[in-house]
């Protein structure tokens, strides 16, 4: 039967023209000829997948490649995998209502980004490209460096000056070349356009983009569907920088319907920090394009991009969601709340929980609705963020009397 299936194709989000999967890194050529922006995304033969009952084959998901029929590799093409995805969905104990943590900190390099690069780098290999590049505030580049290492590819990362030293070192341990620059984009574009490097970058905004990585993110939606027992949550709350991590799961939820799942679609909520909230500003003005935030200032570096892709706003409008801003103090509180669940998240990773707790306080979440927070990144890689959430009780005094007094004080505190 598979012989009659239409294989996955690229489809332009602007003009709907379709192309075979290939090395399209500057969007739809037809739209470019007419001076328009045409982001490409992968589309599948949903009807035939539905008839084959593909949803029923997902009973026990075991990572991103469980969903290989909804991913762009052809049968027989081996993915580059570090056992990404398959992350737990954990009911938050301390919260009222039905709040769930989708714990992406468990991925191989400690962030959801691993889902992205597993698919994006696998496609680089399929396309015969062995040089990969990206731009990063830290997590994206670390993850790409890991997958490039596994694939035996050359890797060149443009790091933001705010990215932590520990991550820039990790990239270099993986064998990547690192350039830490305040202006990164023009160099990356040049490598892709003139030197044949593969951009393991977001789906949009252009000028250079890959349509493939976001396919990895949509598997978060598939996993949530299976983990909730063939149901979809009422809301999904997501910390957002460029927007792929918001749009990817949204694409996944919509595809579930195309595959025959009888579900209502969730509202998608984007979260940003008060000190860098271009999506929130754009959403307020019902804008089409995300404005530029002149001077990002927040502890949540991984979501502190100056601007974002238009697709992030489109996702909010289409899904009936909202854009939420949270303060750095609320983020620190959320990091502590997550720690009580045994999870250490970085500030950006905890922003979804911060938003959910604030929405709950304001009475915006119904106690009977399932609300899933994507907790995107692990805290261990972000020592400055951890220092802010740690309560300063540490004893450093060697004097035995001081140790006694310290122990006494703790015992009294416990008894009180
Ligand atoms: C990259 C990142 C995000 C945002 O992802 P986008 O796809 O750029 O919106 C959120 N949280 C963490 C921890 C990240 O590393
Ligand atoms: Zn087009």
C-alpha cells in the first residue's frame, strides 16, 4: 500500500506551492522571485496515514523517532539520534488545578533543542551536507554541536556574548568551532549562501532557515496526546524566543486531527520575560510582525531574543492563545517550585511555570482543565541562574562551635 502514498513534501506557507524535500534554505523560490517571503514547511499524506491507522501504532512512544512516519526521513534512512524525546509528563503536586510539566530538561543536552537537531542534522546528512552552522544564546549551539559530533560533521557556532562560558566550552568539547560575536547573522548567512553550509536554524525568520528542525518539536504534541490517554490539553504554555518551540507543537496538534484524532485543539500561550517581551508587545497590538525589543534585560537568556518569527504571533491568533510576560522574580519562584518536584530548570525553562502560576492566581485557568507547561531547559548548565534561585544557607565556617550553632539553628527551625 505504501507505494501509493505521497511522500512528504515541502509546502510554502505563503503561496501553497509544493516542492520535493531538498536543500531549500531561503524559503520558497517562487515567492522570492516575486519579492515575497515564503517560509517552507513539511507536509505529509495525512489521509493515507490516517487510513493506515498510524495513531494506533504510538501506544508506547520511545523518543522522537517513534513518529518516523511523520518525519521527513524516508524509510531506510537512519536518523542521527542521541535518544532524544520520550520525556515524562509530570502532574505538578503543589499546584491547584491540573497543571502538567512536560520535562524537556531530560533530553541528552538538557533542552528541547535536541529534538530539533536530531531531525535537522539527519536531513543534512540525507542532503549530503557535512558542514552545519547555527547562531545561539547557548542551548541551541550546544545541542547542534552534540549532533554534529555524533554525525561526524564539521560544526561552526555563532554565540551570543551573553551565552555562558560553560556552554561555549561544551560546544568545543564536542569539537565545534565557536565564534562569540555581538553581530552574528550576516556571517551565518554568508556561510550558507556562498559556502554550502547547512543552517540548523529556525524555520523562520529568513533570510536563511531550515524547514526540518521544527518537525522534531511537533513530536512534543504527539507525546502529550499519548501521555494524556489520547486526549489533548486545554492549554499549552511555552517559553518562547524565536517561536519554533511554540509553532512546532501547534503543527503537531493540528496534524493529530488530520491523522483522525477526535480532539479539540489547545490554546497556545507564549511566555516571555518582562525585560524582553517583543512577542507580548506584538500580540497586544494584534501585529503581523514581531517588533524589535531594543535592549533585552532578563535572567532568562534563552528566551531573550530581540525579536521573533511572525509564525509565533500566527500561532497565538489561530489557537486563541495569549502572550504572557513574567518578571524575573516570578521566574525565580517558579524555579523553586520546580525544584520541589525534583526538577532543576534554567530561568527560561521555568518561565512557563511562572506564567501558569500567575494565570492561576488571576483565576484565568479552570481547575478542571489540563494545562501543560513545557519546561524547556535544565538549570545545571546555567550556573548564574541557579545562584539566583539558591537560598543562601550554606555554612563555610570550620569552627566547631559555629558548626554546632548552625546545626542547632536548623534543628530549631525544623521543630518550629
Ligand atoms: C531556545 C529556547 C527556548 C525558545 O525556543 P524558540 O524555538 O527559539 O522559541 C526556550 N527555552 C529554552 C531553555 C531554550 O533553550
Ligand atoms: Zn511561495
